């Protein structure tokens, strides 16, 4: 069973992912815009992608981790000095972004709403 983690912000994310790196198990990460008072992300592509990713998680390896990262408010994300954009390990340009940690496999923007692509990213074990 996939172990799901939900973190908010850069510090929570980096701490968790560094802890999980030592497990030797696959780690998938979904970066999305923070939730507003209505419970929906300010990022419309993130709202569209979330149910697709949630459903596709069933295709992920049994012993794997999935981290849903709330990158924060829109103004924080749009800042060119946002640490998610600057970190060479994440190098985020678009939201949402779904990736396999420590791997070139990644989907971003509208592609994260494509069920087939998302399932392939979860299924494909190098």
C-alpha cells in the first residue's frame, strides 16, 4: 500500500523527502498550489489534476511513498525567489508538477490531468 504524506511549504517538504530518500523505496511527489478558504487550490490546473492523480495512485508500487506538497499562496509561488523554483532538486516551473524523486520522470501543467500519462509515471519502474 502506498504511504501518503501531505506537507505544506518548502521546509516540511525538504525534511520529509530527505528522510524518505534513505528508505530505498520509490517516492512520487505532487506539487500544487495552496488551498483557499473554499478548500480548493488557487491553481485551476491543480484542481483538475488532483482527482486524476488520486485515482492513479492505485497503480503505484505497493512499497512506495506519495507526497502531496502544498507550495503555498499564489504570491509566494509567483515570487522568482521561491525556494521550490530555485532548488535544483525540484526546479519547478509549472504547477501542478508530478515527479518521481531522483528521476527524470516528471509531468507538469495540464499533462498532470492526463490519466494515461499519470498512470504510466506511477507504473514505470526503471
